[in-house]
């Protein structure tokens, strides 16, 4: 048995060289021990989209996000369709008092409100509404497609 300690942050060359192999061990462990399905979302299926009607990704995914929100609210919280229409979605999860800011020492995405979209087979299956601030990330809300409840996307999002 050989044990090696490799720096993960910032990633060392050894970490980068063994990343895929380590990831495959992790994925197999999650599937065998924790019974995760093989198609559980991965980092490549998660998009961080600024909450801005001027952002092309936000605009192009707005209708799909709003529809998913309504489906979630009606299924999980038993809301009526009028309680979770497009206006309610916008007021609740798109309008934010935070202004986008790009500080020189800040994260590449900048500070502000974001929708962290979880995509599977070209379809949004969950959205985590988050605020990225200078000293913290605040989880505002998470909604998901009830058909994918077995993936425990709320737990996955919180850990991520």
C-alpha cells in the first residue's frame, strides 16, 4: 500500500494528473456505499448563471426555470397555479436587492445573486438560488423536479 498526499487547493500537478482516477474511485464508492445512481449530477452539469435579464444564459433558461419552479411548488408545497406563476417566480427568486459587482480580488463570477442550474440530458432538473458575497455564500432557495427527488438534490446542493 502506498499513500500519497497531494495538494488539492491550489491544485498541484500530482492532483491534476490523478484527478480523473480519483474521481472514478469516488463515484464508485458513492454508488456502492451510498447507493447513488450513476447519473447523479456532476460538476459538468451545473451552471452558475447571474440573475440578470441582460444575461443570455439567464434569459434563455428563464421559461424552463419558471416552469420547474411552478411544478416544484405545486407538487412539494401544494401551491395553486396562481401562487407560482411567472410574476411570483420573478418577485420571489429573480428580483434581488444585491447589485452585481466584480472586485479585482473576488471570484471570477463576481458577487451578486445567481441561479445554480443543475442540468441533465439538456433539461434543468434543479435550481439553487444563491447569493455570493465577499465572505460567504448564502443559499436562498432550492427547487427541483419532483421526478428526480431520488437524487437528493437538496443535500447534494448543500454539500456542493
